[in-house]
C-alpha cells in the first residue's frame, strides 16, 4: 500500500507531468495516468472512456519569465512569482515604494498620488499589516506599469481572468533596495481550455444503484515559464494516491462492496472547483443515489490527525468516523470543522449530497509552492489513514 502510494506521488509530482496544469498538457498526462490505473484494476467506465470532458477559461505563463532588481537576478518560484491575473509585459522601470509610513503622512501621501506612474513600478510594502490605502494600490488605481508586492511566503494560485498589468510577488527576504527593476512576463490566456474529470466505478453486489463516492482532485498549478514547475506532491498527488489505493482495494474479490463505489478524479479544482461543479451539473448517475461522498485532499502527513470539513453538518457520520478512529487508534485525532467551499466536496453538499472533505494535519508546511515535492513528503500516516477510510467505508455501506 505505502509503496504503491509512494510510486503514485513520485510519478504525479514529477517533472514529466509539468505540474499537472494547463501548459504542455500536464493535466491530460495526469488524467491518462489515472485512467490507465483504473483500467488496470478493472473499474467500469462512466462517461467517454472514463473521461467527462468540460472546458473553462484559464490564464497561463508558458513563455519568458524573469525579474531583476538592479543587477540582482531573482529566481522564479524561490524569490518571486507573478500573480495569476498578470498580463504580458517587459522592460526596465524606476521604483517608487509605498509603505505604512507613507500612508500615515497625509501630505506626503497626497503628493505621492499626484505622480505620473505610467512608466514606474510601485512596490507595495505592507509589512504584513495591509491598510485599505495600500490595498487600493495593489489594484493599480494609479495605472503603474506593474505592481510589486512583498510577501512572507510565495503562494501561487490560478485565475480565469487577466488584468491589463502584471503583479510581481517578491519574497520579503529576497527583496533588496534598488532604484529600478527589470522584468519579462509572457502570459497566454486560453478562453476555452478543454480538460476532463476521470471517473470509474465498481458495481455493488447488493445495491448496484446506490453509490459511495471517493474523490480527489488531480490538477495542480502547472508551470511558471519554461523551466519552473509546481510539483503538488501533497496537494494533491497524495489524495490521488489514496484514491487509487482505494480503487485497487475495492477491486479485489474479497473486498467487493455491497453498494456501488465510484472513484472520481476531478480537474479544475485549483481554478475554482470547476470539475466538481461541472459534475454536479452533469451527473453520470443521479446525485440522490449517492449515499455519501468522501473527498480527499492533502493526505501526505497526518502526525496531528485529520480534519473533517462538514463534520458539524453531518454529525452522525462524523461521530461514527471519530468512534472508528478511537476504537482502533489509527491516527492522533479526528477534528471537526464546519461548512467550507475549500475543495471538491462543496458543490455536492450544496446539492443535497452528504459529503466530507478530509485533510491531514502536521508536518511539512509546503503549499502551492515549488517546495511541495515528492522527496520531502513523508506519507507517514498514509497506511493508518487508509485503514480509517476503509473502516468508515464499511460503516457507510451498512
């Protein structure tokens, strides 16, 4: 189990999948890998050869990216990233700095606002205490050539829209005082990128029309430029490893389920839960036939236990999950959380389906950055998490 999980994480977080985003068909390479595993386990197909196709707009950065402070070349991903809404631009420009001291001095700030910023870069230094005035500057109300924000951690996300200017996020510890900054960014906005959910199922022996659903998203943040990719080992190659381990487990004759079990690998989660939203709008079997959905996202640690989103909503199922863990000493703790639109369970529970989103806690802090790598992901509680989930699966079937 562990060794198969390790193989899945190593494969899905490798450079060959380009960060499982929308550059170099990273999402399609990952989808094909999952489909191949589903076929290997003998899962039945739901949809067009395990795929459910859908499309969405997305902004990507497949070309040149570079940033230089004075003569100091910054490293993509390590020292800086471009905001996901950024547009193509390049050049060398003078820097003006806006910080808390500036906005507190009204006359000085008023004078600052009267400058012509059309050929300047505004560096917004909020020192972690963002004021409304500084926040407005990030929105580029002054029409600067670009905006720089200083961050204590670089955390990338994805966007479906593009601004008419770039935002450069620079790690606070990498920023050096300089009179000018030069940068180059090439974005590619794709208005209708076609992607796919990957879906397979095992027919139940007693209740073939009732479904237990296990889900995990397989997409991640892709690349920034031609060289730097975001591996996404914990988020969410680890969840896919759990999904595939469960598919393998239930495909064995000795574990044949009473009700049908569907395994759904969603795409578009990082762009806004798009794959799961599309599925709930175009279900391949009636949503009312789903007994329960368990969504798994960030399953790579667990030394501090797990959290169950919607635990306070579906209290009976949460009590059962907690009791199973207490009786078997699988993991340290099962914590309750309320409703949250933070993963692919959300649109199911919004449509009347009982659903949990579980994630592991403790250990590494890498998230949405270049450091979420396979080689540093411990998977230390993976087997115990698997045992907890399969025991909970037994409860849900009965």
